[in-house]
């Protein structure tokens, strides 16, 4: 029988959900997004938000921003915090769920920069070049297996196991269970939209606990047997201090899940769009060296991360208005990436677009994605391999989207050669 605390949490969750539903039915555009009514194509909704001006005030207590210029300003301004620091609980959309983990995305700027300096060497050009050959080997092995089936799932057979394998090897994990790690990614990714039920909260805590145990064991092993991996590097003393195990475990959790989720969604979103646009696909097949440009245009056109939440630490002025401290901003990256003030004909997918790299898919400023070079390299390898090995790539069934608004990607993408 549930106790009083459980009943109270459930009641609050139901009230919050009812409020989102009520606001959405009354025309609140953010409420409609939060109800996952626009998963197939949220971009017309973003244009409706844009039409309301640079700051769209939602009845859910936040302002939505689709302006590329304003999103960039906020992302680069340390006066805006990444999120509210609140106790673990059932959370509304846009807040992280309960975890208890420690990672540098949750830290204040000084600690974030300290951690960033520690992990950054793993993503420098020389290291990315070392990872590339292994990524190519994995990509072609996965395609050998997929093509042997005739019809295959481009997500589960290719776009997901490729980055999972690469990031696992970077961290020093061996004999990884690809399906289990993909499950962890789905559970933690759904939490970004907010913890919406007690069951989801339990699943999230279970995933975090299991990852905790996995990486705690790896840290202990690397203390005794250092290797050529990131965990071994993090264990080395920094000056006269060593990183606490808790910080290393939290960093590994973040790098594992964020390290493959973005790339999985990037590759699957790009493949879906390319299959729907024969002209662009034929350009890539004719010149596979366009793969990096195709990845950048996909990041702009249909980014894996659709929005990010920021909270003002102090009063600020935007769009001719003064807003108080604690104002919550939803930076709609998917909308900013199609801002007509920045991109010509922004709703057209064009892998030869010259300014595609101006997108905000990897954020900007101090929180610019430290793993962006790895994601770009993996997407380059994946799209180039598809163009070279599967020139007749075509849909073989209905794609299935992941049930999240903040992270945009696919669970399944049936395809054939």
C-alpha cells in the first residue's frame, strides 16, 4: 500500500500534468510541445512561437526563445544557470530527474571548467584521428551484418551500436552489452523531458545505480591496472590532488550516455531525411566526401537536442523588456537553427549549404559540447559508409520516433539496400 509521501507525490504529478494539458488546450504553445503532440514535426509549432516575438511567455512559467541571436547570447552569458538546483523529485518538463549523480553539466561554472579541462584531451584532434580508424572498422562490420539481412533497422543495427562501441572503448569498457546501454540511453534521455511518473523515477534510479556500479568497478580496476583510456587519465593526480571517485563515476555516466545518444540521433535523423530527399542523397552518393557537410546540415535542420533550459541568476534585458532574476528560458534550438534572420530558406535541407555550421546543435559558450568533435567524426564516418556501401538505401517500413520532445531521434528506422 502506498504511503502518504507517495500519494502526495502522485497527486502533485497529476496536478502538474493536468496543468500542462489545460494550458495546451487553451492554446499554450509550450504546453502543446510538452504533451508530445508534435513529435513527428515540431517545426511548424516553433514557427508559431517565433511569430509571437523573441520571447514567448508560456503559462507554464517560462519564456520560449526561437531567436538565434538571443539563444546565442544566453548560452554565452554566465549570468544564466543551466537549470534550477532543486531536490530530487518528480519533475516537470525541462528539468532533470532525480539521480544523485555528479557530472560537470550540473556544476557551477568554476567546477565545470575544471572538469572540462580534465576530459578535453580525449577529444582533441590527435585523439579523434586515432579513434577514426576504429570507428571505420566498426561501421563497416555493422554494415556487413546489416546488409546480410537484406532489410535491417538502421537505428538498432547501425546508428546505435556504432557510437556505443566507440565511447565504451574510449572509457575502457570491454565486451559491452549494446542493447543494455541503448536501454540506459533511452531511460536517461526520457528524463530530460521531466520525470512524469513514479515508475519512470524508479527506472531512472535503477539505471543510474547500475551505471554507478559498473563504473565504480571500472575505477577500482584501473587503479590497479592503468590502461590507455579516459578513466585511467582521470585517475592521475591533478597537481597535488586526485579526483574523487564519485566525480569520475559521474563523469563516466555522462560521457557514456551523452556520448552515444547525440550521435545515434544525429545519424538516424540524417539518414531519414536523406532517404526522403533523393536529390540530396544522390549528391552524397556521387561524392561521399560531402559526409561532413551532410552531418552539419542535419545538425542544423533536425538537431538531436531540440531545446535547453536556462535560468537567469540576475535581472536582464531582452527584446526591449526587463525580466527579473529566476526567469526561466526555454532555448528552442530547433527553432533557432531555422531562424530566417540567419539562414536563407531555412526550411530547405541542403547538404551544400555554406553556413550550416552556424547552428546551435552543440550549444555555445562555456557549455559547448565537449564531445562535439567525436560526434562529428562518427557522423562523418557513418554517412560516408552508408553512401559508399548502400547507394540504394531506401525506407522499408514506418520509422518510430523516440517519445521525447527535448531529444529528437528515432527508436527504429526500417531500411533496405
